[in-house]
C-alpha cells in the first residue's frame, strides 16, 4: 500500500518479496528466525535526523515511502533468535533511476556507523569540450561521447615492473555530469586541459613515474603525450595521399609483438614519388628517405614511423583499406616506447565548474592527446555519491554533527573508533579491511567481479555485517551485478516449498513483468494473435510505470517520463536507454538499430533479389 493506504500496483518480483516476508512470519521460527519490530522501527525513526539538502524538500527530514520502509524493516528487523544478530548479510535492491536510491541508502550508512552498536565499524572529471580519441581514429568532444562508444586506452598498470603499459581497445561504460573544483593545466607546447582536482594523469615527476592527480601536479612535471588531436583533412592533397596509400601502402609486420609502428609504401622513382614525398613533408609527417627495395629492383620504399605519427596519418588522410586493419598496428603494443612527454607550465585554479565524468573498460583513455585515467565513476567518485550525501546530512543536523566528525573523505565516531569512507574500485587496495558494512552503488557498472568478493570476505570477523547492492539494471549479463540479480530471482522464486532457501540474502526487484522472466506471459504480438492468456507489461502503458518506479509522483515525475517515452517511441536508438534506465530492464545494448515491433509490422513473405 502507498502512504495513503491505497493498494499499489507492483511487479511479480515485489509480490514474491512480500510473500516471502509473510511466509517467514509464519514459518521462520522453525529456522531460528524472529522479526524484531523495535529494531525495524529504530532504523526508520533514525531518518528524522537525516535531512534533504537540495531540491524542493531541502531542510526537511527524510520521510520514507512505504516501499522503502519495507526494505529497511526487512534488513534490520529480521534476526536470529539464538544470537539476536541480524539475519541478512547481503541485500540486492534494484530500482529505476531517480527513485531516491541515494536518499534512502546514505542514512543506512550513517546508522551502521553511529547507531548500530558495532565497535570499530568501517563503512565504505574533464571539461565537456575536451577531445577524446575514439577507436575509429577520430577525436570527439567529451560532451558527445556516448555509453558504448569504443575508445583507445592503455593498461592501467604494467603487467610487471619491467614491462610497459600496452594499448588496448576500450569501451565507455558510464558517463555523468558533475560539479567539481576545477583546474586548468597549461603545457609547454601551448595545449591546455580543464579538469577536476582529483583527475589522474600519467605523469613523470621529479622523482617517479605513474598516475598523479591534478592537485598533485607541479610546473616542471611532464605528462605522457600521444600527440596533438587531429581532424580529418579534406584537402586535395589528403585525398591523393589516401588513394595512393590504399594502392601502394602497407602495415609493417603488424602481427609481430616487437614490430616497429610503421606504415610503408613503395613506388618507382619519378613524379609520383616526388609528389608523395612533398605532400608528406608539407603535412608534417615523419618518414624515412626513400631507398631501393633491393639490389635488383628500381622500386623505392619508405616508411612512416612512430605510432602517434602513423595513427595521425590514418586518422587525417583516412585511406579506406588501411583503416580497416589499423588496430593491428597498435593493439597490444607498448605505449612508453612510442609517446613523448610534454612539460607542465602552470596549474591554475578555476573554481567550481560543470565537468563530465566517464568510465571505461580499461579505466584509461586519451584526452587532448594526454594519457588519462578514468574520472572514476565506478571508482571513488561513484562511492562518493553516497558518502557525500551522508556527510552533508551529518553537517546540517545539530545532533549528528556533534556525534560524528566529518572530513573530506572520512567520517568517524571517536567513541567506538568507527569510520565511514568512500573506497576506490581497485580491489588490490581493499584487502585486509575489517568491514562492518559495504554500500555498493550502481553495481551494474562495476568492471570486475573481484571487488565484490574482496569486500564480502572482508566481513568475516564481524558479528552482523551487511553488504548492500543498490543499482539500476545494466547491459552486461556477464557482470557481477547480473549474477547477483540472478541469485535474487532464485531466492524469490525458491523460498516456497524450500526449493532454494538462503536466509542471509535479501532481494527485491522493481521492474516490469516480462516474458523473459515469466515464460507463461504472452508478448503483445502473441496476445493479439491468440486472444488468450496474460500479456506481458507494455512499456508504453502508463499504468504499469509504477512497477519499476515506486517513487512515481514523489521523486519521479510523470511528465518527464511521458516526454522520454514519446522520444523512445519515435527514436528506436533511444528505446533501450528508456527500458534500461526508466523501466529497470536488463537489455543487451544501450542503443538499438530498429524497433522490433516496426520490424514485425513490415514482415513480408515476398523475397526480392537484386541483380548485380
């Protein structure tokens, strides 16, 4: 029911979570379980100390919606009768975006830090115009980069201390707009970048070489540079060179691991060779002087050398044949042997600015020609979404601000030696932690499985630890998030009759009822054709939007959803984003080529053969 006592429409997964709760009230004692109503009320009452700090409710205490109270009551109310410790150690909560995930979960972190009676508890960007190097050898403004785009990246760390970082194909996993303290880095070659204080760059300081954040960089340090960004050359000479290299050019031994980065070409001495040499010189490309192919041949050969030089040539001139296999020239090849280092002239503060934060598969990419690390969406900044919200709630409350000390990246309670910190996504740095609670935000973009298990095993010595994953649906069905999602489905469908019982795991899924989850349902086409059975939810039906959006009318606005749905209907490329983010449905990719319903409507049994 909603806060007015009226029945709420819910999906089958939510109903199963409710049925599990009722079943445990009836039969839980047989398994040593009890529901402590006072413990459930304690966490709900704690929210009165936590206030909204932005938007229309700024300054008001957080008032949980019924669906949020149900979740918190489950997590903190169920206990083992013999020990009195909490039952649930792992929770999986998945709901569409804008449904108050951070507002709900940040106070849970504060409660676990301050009010849970656990000694020593531990609870754990670039300017939009910045040009990013894409896999197709074009540079695109960060503002126009989309989730799913392929980029060129490098290994975050060398395989061993004696080896180099290698170039890799990378893909954009996440993107968001943030407001951060910003700086402008000015370089000796006239280039500049605007970035956040915490943005990491591959840098050579006076003492060492590695990733350094903007606020750590000083004049005189040198950043790893891939060369100046380029644009496609549409000149007459560029077209001539593209055609020439498509006919006479070749990649030098691209499959050999230690092969030099070279693009060769061959031509007899004469006017054509002279024109090509002149055009290459005029455009600033580095190449060897033409030399005889062998003793018995009049043909001459020459090579463009250096990776950045070769990729600039391919990216600017764009010879079609060579572009089709350009990846063979650089994938898996060492970075440090092919790039220079440009000295920093100054680092100037710019104050607060709107920046864009992206996350990639390799955690790296090239920005304005410099080697850049993730802005850390799934790294520490993603964790800071919850941490910063919780920290602000402490600072604006007269009671919590006395009990909990706050710092930039740490909150702690001195009396119990407990702390609340955002953690990075580097699982190697999280070993050895003695974790009481882990709040895992947007797990669908976590690139590795290992971090989840490192956090999980770090709770082994705690009496009643809790690991909470709160997330929107994703696209990668090989991810740790989808594995946890699948476990939640097994728990929710298996508790009846004892088919699959995991008393330590809580799961709840807010989404549409789909045939992919419930095979007995009919698709829209099947239902229209057969006229019997129960049809799966239609995303265009506003009456079912409440299922993935339990905060519809509270923090989710119907008008906004109608606008987005209208766009999704007219633009098939945006439909999967709407299904994924607004309907909380797992999809295979963020963008789709054509709407499948439109495809079906244009089905024909006639076959047309086009003669060549």
